[in-house]
C-alpha cells in the first residue's frame, strides 16, 4: 500500500494506517455472509510523524468529537461489495476529512451594530417594558 497524500503539506505514511476488514451488514445474500468487505481505517493523530505540532493541534481541535480517547481517528466503509473499492473510498474519506480539518479558521472581523439596529433594539425594549407595566394591578390613588 502507498502513502496517503492529503495535500502538499501532509502525507500520511502507510505504516501509520491500520486497516482491518470485517463482515459487512445489509443485503448481499450469500456474499455478505462469507466475504470480509467492510473496511475500517484507524490513524492515530497524536503519534503521527506526518504532522507538525501546529497541524497536529489544529487537527485535534477540529476533529475532537470524532477521536477516541487515545487520539485515534476511525473511519469505516461498507458501501461497495468489493473490499478493494471500500478500502479506496475509506482512504479518500480520510484524506478529505483531514484536508478539511487542516484549513485554518478565518479570523473574525469585529463589527458594530448599525444606528438603525440600535434604535430598533431600544424601541423593542420600550415596548416590552410597557407591555409588562400594563400587566400590573392598578392601584387606587387617594
């Protein structure tokens, strides 16, 4: 198996990818009961040599919800009847996921509310205060 090229900066060595095959679920008749066509790809981000420390931290933050406690990213594919096609698709998905996670977040531009927006907000506050004031009991004035 060849190394997985994610982009110009990152190439994951084939030795870091753990690929296992298992029986797929779903329709397929006798074929599905005998062939190990589901592919699971496991890659540990924390121990990978393919990443600089900056890229590693960016990936760990971006993919935080998809990682195991040990820092493994696990993807599985069982859409095809062929183990080879499932392996190719799983590796493509891994590359696309890592590629998307490596894009640095765009810096937020500070904005200020317009004068009209401030005016609308204050007017809404006045209407709300008046509505609540009208709910109060009327007191007798002696």
